[in-house]
C-alpha cells in the first residue's frame, strides 16, 4: 500500500484537474519567482533568422502559372503530351489532357529580371527581394502525406513539424505567447492539426492554433470562478511540483502550458487589437479590401507581423476559406488559382513591404510554398493534376540571396532538372539560417537520435547571401 498522502498519480491529477489549471495558473501569475527554463538552449552558431513566417499554400500551386515560365507550353499548347513531352509519370487521377499553356502572362520583374506571371502582380513587385527555388521536389503525390512530409520530413502522421523543431532548438522569447503559432484563416491543411504536431517532443513545442476571425483561441478563458477552489488546487499542484516534478519533463511541460494559457488570456486581446495600426498599414495589407478572402489573409499577415514583434519564433499561416478547394485545381484552373491569388497576393506583398520598412526583414525569414506543384498538361479540359517532380517556392529576408533564382525544371516545367532540391535540404537550410546545425539537433526516441532531416539533407549554400 502506498504511503503517499496523494492517492492519485501526477498523470491522473493532470487528467482529472485540467479544467482548473487555467484558473490556478491565472491566480498564480503574480508569483514571478521562477528559475530559468531548461527548455531554452543556445543556438549552435549565430543565425541570421530570428523568426520564420511560413506562408503555406496548401493544395499545390501551379509552378508553370506562377514562378516558372515555360515558352514551350505556348508552342505545344493543345498537343498530346505523350508525343510532345514523351513518357509521363503516373498522375494522381490519370486523366491526362493536352499540353496547356498558362492563362496568365509572364513578365520579367524588377532589376533582377525575374520571370513572374500576372497571377501575382503584387508579389511580382517584390521580385528583387525574393529568392526563388524552381527545382523543389517531393516524394508524395497525395495531399495528406505530402503535407506531413513538407512539415516534418516524413510522410507519416505524428512526427514533429519544423515549427516544433525550431521551438525545441531555440526555445521561445515571449513569456506570454507560444514559440510556435499557426494562424488559421479557415482551411486547416489535409492531415489536420498533425501538420503542426510536436510529435514526441514535449507539448510546449506544439503549434498553437490562433483563429484570424472570430474567437482567436478556443478554451483560453477560465471556467472556474471559485477563488477558494483555485487556491486549493494551486497549493496541491505546487506541493506535487516541489516534491517530485524535478526531472519530470511531462509534468513540467504540462504545468508550463497551463501557465502559458493563463498569460495568453491577457496577451491575446492586445495582440488582436489593430487600433494602434495606422490606416496606411491596414491599406497596405488589404484589411478592408472588398474581397473577403483578401480581408482574411490580410488579417493573418498582420497578426503574423505582430506575433514576431512579440517574440514568437515560428508562425505559420493557413489559406482562407473562399469556397475553392484550396489551390487544388483539378478543374477550373483559372477560377481556382485566380481567387486564391486574389486572397493572398496583396497581403503577402504588404507583409514583405512592412517588414522591410520596419527593418524586420533582416532577421525574419519568410517562406512561401505548397506541398507540391501541378502538371504542365491538363487534367481533363481545364485543370492540372498533382506534380511532385518539380515545383517552385520562394523565400525572402534573413540570410537568403535577394533577387535570385536557384535550380530549374525541364523545358515543360515538369521535372526538376537543374540542381533538384528535396524537403530535407530545405529544412537543413532553414535551420542553418536560424543558427542550428541540422545534424546536431536531435531528440532521443525509440532507441535512436531522431532529427528533422533524418539522415538526409544539406545546407544549400547557393541560397544564402
């Protein structure tokens, strides 16, 4: 028989009393005597990127309609791709149509002369700040697995995402906000919240969901008003923590999360209050644009800037719900991509301009990408199927070479041909920019040291300024 005066285990108490922890944590906010967190390590070397903003274009943006100009598609438009291109890889739906040129005109932009289409007129105006990769590849042609792969370096569910790894590697600078925040514009990616998972890392590194519209954070308000009940629970957990929590990462992580939730009750209203933003800033982002999708994504981008100003390490933005099936244009390419681009184009350009004007782009890395690209030939009549063999992404800001293009696809924009990159290379490079050696950032799990890049990946020096 146990001699412990507490018949419940720590885990059971956490499970049975969780509804009260937010309240007791709020009650204890004034107790500020705390030791430095053991979860905040040093970087391996000075990094140029203090923060990351990840603009995730879920669904698969067509590279040949955006950042990868291919005149051959105009020349061979309407022809059988099996004859024009040759042997084709198996596609997701095997409904192969004709070679299809882009409905958007391409132009050379800025001093760099970078080819960008009219699909993104506002982003095109920032060409000299972009570092475009035209040779990205994936290993998965299906959304869920490809989303997991792009986020975590594996196509499996439940592994830590790169945001979680960044939080684990560098900790967080804000006392009142999480280190990794996901701003939800209305469309959670295929694969759900596991795209933002902490996996086997402690729960403090999980992506915290923040809604751009409506109630920002669910269940953040305390449910208990009984002051005596709060005090008793606080004393109980304080006693448990003092007696036996030392070295118990699970318990310490849970308590830290509850304390953070309490502090967020005070921080979130101020974060979401744009009254201190000028009319010109709101116009820059498109906060009051006539199109609802633009309004939503403008809020996301402005919140992202405000989050990193407040010390959040890694911020990811999801796409707004505008009635389209993400960027997944299996049919109606022009309508699908047109509406999605209308939603994100002005806000993204506004974000880049604002960060640059405030001097924040120097230490903030902005990443724009989907999970894969699309085929240069039609799916059926006027859509494009998934294409994991070659697609485009871009980065801007801290440590990357502005106004540059890396790699290339074949003449069709079908397969990466010049300097192909894999997701592990991208992850290694992002971690490097943050001051982390991807080979040394490991976590012991199931008998082996696991890292974001697994046993792969290289830092792509050519992308660095």
